[in-house]
């Protein structure tokens, strides 16, 4: 989608929204004019809680830009203070995980370029069964990333949240770390996460969620309900509803050009999503009191159970949710 087309889309939605908080979905830097897209999103946003100081990126469009330093200076002048990168291990494992050769190199080239223009860096390290042994080297690399700039690089260490997609069952069955996999880095994680690792296992979280009155360990992401529309518009002007918990795929509502905005919004209002069982019921149905699989947030396990429930109802394909 061109910047001109994006402006047209933003103008249409801004005209009907009380609060409008647009952003660029997926990897923004892959667009040749992504800084203009960000500028337009900020121009049309009237959300007082919107922030524009951190850009999450895989580094692709930064590392491979024709004039990367000029582009990053423009990004800095826009108000961006830092770039946030995700690491799934060292080079071989990271590239395998994201299914793109050269992805790891792109991150570190983008990080180097950030240093040239004074942008800070943040690294999100995600652990799985195969990369736990590489946490030490990853922390050394990310720790050294800001050593010569005077701006220490931020680092977080976690495990991925559950997202329903075509690869989720592979991750859950073969890669989501078990308690035993994380034993070598137990002390480090417990310091960062603020609790015993056992508190993050499916067994422990299931017991908590069986008692849905127990609010001492949050179990669900806060959802604004459908009065807040989470919509995605692609390059063909197709409009989709995005689920709050990532428990299923995008649901197509129509096309801005052929159907018009009013028809798309009418379909949004008329669509009746499934009424999910409450969290305690899901825990009774799908919770495993013996599982040592680790989730950083209880909402990840909650989403996993909803995805299983949708599959049983024949609704796991977003096409079935129209």
C-alpha cells in the first residue's frame, strides 16, 4: 500500500472513530516509505495513551536500506528513541526459527546503525528447549551492544506467548520449554521474573485458574470488548477483525473499495463472535495438573485453551467465524 493510499484509509476511519489509534501492522521497516507511514499514523491518532518512542522491528528494512543512516536520523527526528529487536537464539537457531536466512545478521547490522545516530536498543530474548544453553552468550552480546555508546541496551528474557497459527502446535509440542529445560538458568529467570519457576508451569497456572476468584495471579489479558474495534487493512484494501487474544486468525469483514466503509463497519457490528467458556471452565476441560510446560504469562495458557475450544467447535479456521 502506498503512503497516499494509507492516508486515504486513515482519513476514512478517523472520520468515524471517537478514539483512533492507528499503527503499522507486521514488519513496518519492510515498506520502502515506512517513516512516512509512521508520521501519518501519528498525525491521525487522537489516542492520548499512544506512544511513539519505540519501534519494534526485525531489522530487515533498516539493515538493507539504501541510505540507512539518513533514514534512522529521520526516525530519530520523528521522536523515536529506540529500536526493539527479538532474538530467538544465536544465528543458526534464530534464522531457522524465523524461517529466513540472514535474519540474525540483519538485527546486529541494524543495532550497529542505531549506534551511528544515537538511537538506543532493546533486545527481547525468547527461550525454547533448543536455545537455553545459548542464553549466556546472548546476554554477553546484548550487554556489549551499548558499551561504546554510553546508552546501555535494555534486555528482557522470556518465553513466547501462545499465538494460534499454523506453527503453534509445533512450538507447543517440541519447543515450549519445560521446567527441566530451564533448570540451568533458573536463578537468572527467577531474578528477572520475580518468582519461583514452578509458578509459571501449566500445572501451577491451571490450579490458579480453577479458582477464578483468585486474583493474586492475573489470568486474562484485559480486553476492552468489541466496543473497541481492532481492525487490519491490507494492501488490497481488505478489512479484517483482529482477535484480542490471538486465539484465531483474522476475520475478513469486506473491502473498503468495493464495499465501502459503512458496509464494513455494519458487518463488524453484526458479527457475533463465539461466547467463550469462562477461565475456570477452560481449566477444568483442558488444564493438565502434571504439565511442566512454562508460560511467562497466564494469558498465554488461557489463549491456548480457547484455541483448543474453538477447534472442538469447528471454528479454529477464521473463515468459520464470519
